C-alpha cells in the first residue's frame, strides 16, 4: 500500500553537479589495459543539508519536474515520478513535506537568500574540525615546509609590467594613529591567569559594537550609528561572548545587547567546560582558546536581506563587515594594552548549537579574542618592528 504523503515541494536552493568517479578495474590492469574506470555521477548540493547527496539518473530527472515555490499534491507528482524515487528524494531531504520543513530550510526560504550565497555559506561551515591537527598531519610546521611542498608564494610586492611610469609619493607625517597601528599585532600568547576587568570589556564592546546614536527612517525602521561601516547601515553582525576570565562576571555564554549596552547571560559554564568549548570554537588553535574572552561575530542574515533580497552581493558585504569590526577591536584592545586576534578557522556548527542559533537565520562568520598578553612569547607572533615584543627572545613554536 503506497505511503500517504502530504503536499510536497523541492527544497528552496538546490544545485546539481556532474562528476566523475574513478574506480580501479583489476581485470583491465592484469590484461594490460587502462585500469581506471570512469563512472559519471550526479551530486546534489542543497545548502540547508550541509552535505552532498549522490543521486541516480531517475532522481535527477524528477527534481526537474517538481517545483520549489508551490506545494503540489502527492497524487499529481506520482503521475511522473515513481514511489521509489520519491522516497529517495524525501529521505535525502531534497523534497520537503508540508508541515515538516526543517528549521534550516525554513530560515533559508524566509531569509531572502540568494542561492549562490547560501551555497557558499553552507560550504564553508565546519564541524568537529581540528585545524592544528590537520596542519601537523600535513607536516606544515613552518613556512619553509610550505615552500618545500608547494613552491614559493606569489611575490609579496606586486609590480605591474605595463605601468607607464612610477610617481614618488611624499613621506607621510607620523601621528599618534601610526603608533597605535604599529602596536596592532595578532596575539597568540595570552596570559592564562589574567582576568579582564569588566570596565575594560565594557569599553571595548561600546566602542566596537555599541550604538553611538540612532535615527528613525520610517515607522519600524531605525538606523543605528556605529563606529564601523555596514552595507545599507543595517549592521547585521551580533557579538556573542564566551567568557572565561572576566572580573565580576561568571564564566559562560553571553549576548551583547547593543541597545541596552548590557550582557544577556545565556548559559553558565564552569572553567573546564568553557575551555573545552573555546578549543572547539577555534578549531584546535589552543593559543587562541586561552584568551579570557572570545567574541563570536554572528550575522543576522535577514537584517541585511530585508533590504537586499536575493542580492548576489550582500553576503560579500556582510563578510566584509566582520573585517571592519575586527580591526576596530584590534585598535581598541591595543589602546588598552591588550592583545587581540581574529580567526575564520572556526567550527560554526558547534557554535550554532552552543548559542542556540538557527542556521541561515543567524550564523557565525569569525571568532575574535581579547586579553592580556603573556610575559613570554612562546608562540610566534608577527612583529617585525619590535613594537610589541621588544625583547629578542624567539618564539618556541
């Protein structure tokens, strides 16, 4: 007896990629022929799934016959698509039953995503990745290892061969901003015992993420002035905090409320649990996990997509904003005599789970950290001018 289905439709975003699968033909090898057998296959790439799905020819053909915008009765689809193919597509998550839509599919459809942006976002999310272990496995312990394996990188200074002439520029007048920028360096040596003063954290959050003013543009539409640029002045990035060592603040997970300039506590964590999550968050980069505070830069995608609906450029603008915020955080931390970092090597899936974020409604793009530098440089930091580490002692790793 056929399975009873509700109405169906295809998932909101879907791409099909033809590939070749190579297998070894021992018979051909022993017979002196070409031992490689090439088998064509189709792979479905659906952002809401977060994984690839291999499909047979019948399933590929069926996907072209089922629409993604309107719900269609099962009986109508059954005229052209077999029961076995329908079950294959439903089990794979490429067909969706009305009333049983996964949360990520709902968020993607309601969030006005451009399909290519959704695929790029989904394809770059990590889960359970230990980037340091992968580096060690590849035996890339130093830049010399990379050069030996992959050759020299492209030149550090780019010279155009077709330049007509070179115009010398006057030397700039040095200001206090130059001194601050010179001391800005990615910190990989945090003091494991030092706690961050709450007043310092408050000042950094206000400067980097806080509201400096607001203006009502239309009923329900308020523009917020911040210290960094944002596409459409929409400022979709939120700061979620993993607090490990802050004076007067219990360790755990927090959300910075911009309007109230306050921290909303989401969950308490003891020190070992906070440290374990920090290590997972930064994909095994233990030198970053030691920071007293980790800040997750997480985008509320519908905030930007509301104006730039299905726009091919808006995802790029959102990602650029993470860079603006991180540079302001670097400078604000440097002014307070603190170290800072940003990394995109993060496990987005575990961070979404920890902070209760629905994929494609909110999503981590990067993790930053702040805190006091250690007294000794044990891990390499790039400081060629000696503006941070004036002593000549080399890093041990």
